[in-house]
C-alpha cells in the first residue's frame, strides 16, 4: 500500500515535495525530533527526513528533507 509523503524541501522553505512511500515506512515518521530514511516508490530516490515544527506552538509533527541520497538500483 502507498502512503503520501509531503515533506518541506528544506527546514526554512514552505515549498513541499509530494511522493509516495511504502506504508511499511510510515512508522519511521514520528512526532518530535526524529530522523528517518524513506524511498520514493516511483522514482526510487531516497530522502533523509527530519522532524520539524508545523507552526502550532510546541508541535513537531512536520518533516523536511535533510539530505537526498542516490537512487536505489
């Protein structure tokens, strides 16, 4: 099953990526300060995501792209 993932392009950006990850990877995306590697199902590009503030005071439920890794072959 596919799960939509829409992280910010960078910590300071409001622009977002939109891609699908395997539903089994969704457990990696937690609330709070976290870091996880996920793979775009369609392009096979891997992203290291980190948790960040969503705009609500004391809430860290959003994500941004910390690093982009090479495609899986």
